[in-house]
C-alpha cells in the first residue's frame, strides 16, 4: 500500500528525499469545473520507486512540493503536465524548472506525442495499469482503495518510463532535441500562468472586429482575466465571449449604452460596469491591433501549390526519423512556412530554426525553390525525395 501523507512532516520528508535523489515523478488529481485555478485534491510523488500520496484536503501543505518543482537541482518527471504546472503557478507562484514531459519526449522515439500514460506504459514498458477511476470525485473523503491505487499508478512507473525513453533518445542522438521541445513548452523558470494582455486571442467570434475594436477587446479581455483570477471563477462566468465581442464592437461610453448590449444588462456589478467602461476609454488611445495581412494572390497560389507536397515531405522525413509529425509542425505552421519561403522572410518561424530546420526545414526550402522533387516508388518507402540537378550556366 502506498504511503498516504496528511501532515507537514511527511511532506517535508518526501521533498528531502527527492532532493537527495536529484529527481522525482509527480502527478496531481484536481477538480476544475467551477474555479479559475485547478483545485489540487491529491499530489502523488515517486522517489526511487516508492510512491507517496499527499492529501492537501486533509491538511498536508503543498508549499514544499511547489518549491521542489521550482528547484533547478531536481529533475521533475511528469506526463502531460500543463494543468499540474498551471495549478502550482496559480496557487503558489511556482516557476517550474527541469520538467521532463514523457508525453512529448515519446514523440521523438517513434511513439505518438499525444498518448495517454496508460498507452505509453504499454508501448514502452509493457505495463498495463488497471485504471477505473478516470472520473472520480477527488474532493470527496475518504478516498477509496481503488482511488488510491489509481492515483499511485500515475507515478509508479514514471521513473522507469523516463529512463527507457532517455536511453532511446540517447541512442538516436535526439536527447537535446527532446529536451529543447519540452523547454519550449514549459520554459525553465517561466511563468506558467496566463498573460492577461494575451487573453483576447482566445476570445471566440472576434474575427470580424476592426483593428480599433480588437484593441478594445484586448483591454476588456485583460480585465476579465484579472477579475476571473481574483474571484477564482472561470472567465466565461464573469462575462461571456459574445458579450465581450459586442462591447468591443459597440464601444459604449455610458452605463445606459452598455446595458443595451445583450448579456450586459444583468449580472454585472457597479464596479464591473465601471471597469468595462474604463477599458473602452483606455483603448481609444491604444495602438490598433492589426492582424497579419493575407499574402498577395500570386504568393498564396505558389505557397498553396507547395503545401500539399510539403505535407508529404514532412510526413516522410518524420516517419524516417521516428518523430511524431505533430511535434514538428501543425498544418497552419507548415502553410505559414511555405508563404514565408516564397516571401523570403523566415525570421522566427520554428521550421526555420534549430532541430526542425535540420530535420526538414532546409528540404522544405529546397522544395519551394525547385531543388528537390518527390517521386512515387513501387516498394517502401514508396515516396522518394530526390535532389534536382540544375544545369550548369552557359559559358
């Protein structure tokens, strides 16, 4: 039976053991339906194969674990950690370091980069956890025996899984690539909490707003994000997206004008109304947000013609290398890269940098420039990528 910790002494003890070992596996069980921040209900830690379950709802403090996650001397092994890291960031101001995401890393050794932990354990270690508590209410106490086993299994084999994946990465010469990608997603010392000034990008139905109206939306969405965090409520519970977009479109300057907008007539407190009108006023003098203009038609046609071939080339090279294509580029990123090649401006685009450029970026450039071709073959790999010999210039 895994150890269940409900006091400060037990938490300090496991944190000290993790520091002595230089690494630990961590996972959490949380509730996230009616709050801005995930409510941490249980934290699981494995050190040298021993599993400890920490129950904050029974009084165990999590500050030592938050400090552990931010300790650059400790490797933190996790699987798909975005929500876990966010929870510690919002509750404790944690800035994680040395996260090792087994889900992402698996995509560099011939496995998918979006697999569940259960599938990955089966593929890499031939382990099959018997899980039946996916939709448990982790707030209720006491926790059942099956819940405790389920929670412990989330970290029980993570150390062994990381060791196996790391060995495969080192054999393939891709450890640096994998660690760079994990760090890109969860930067060492980075703030995992949302930036209120970027919240407008997630507002639905904003597509028809003008640059000036988008500037208003940016102020409104930033206010809503801050307010949602202060109240610990989902952002949509403060003001819904359609209402926010309509306020940005109309730009009301009085409470009466605001009240005429659907969704704004009820539910807003006087301080909300004041804040919304202030956000509209501030945006009047703000720089308009100009979304990226579409490429000229001739550029778009050439990029579109290359995009299909580029997708095939990308898939072939990823298959050859045993790297999950979704780690290399999304469809939109690939299309944007095609446009950038035609325009001659690759500045800052991921496919033009680091390991992505080495894997496929240079060949994509050569494809658009007519220096490589794709040809069908009647046996594996069925598609050949060949350099095109250009005739020497006439003397």
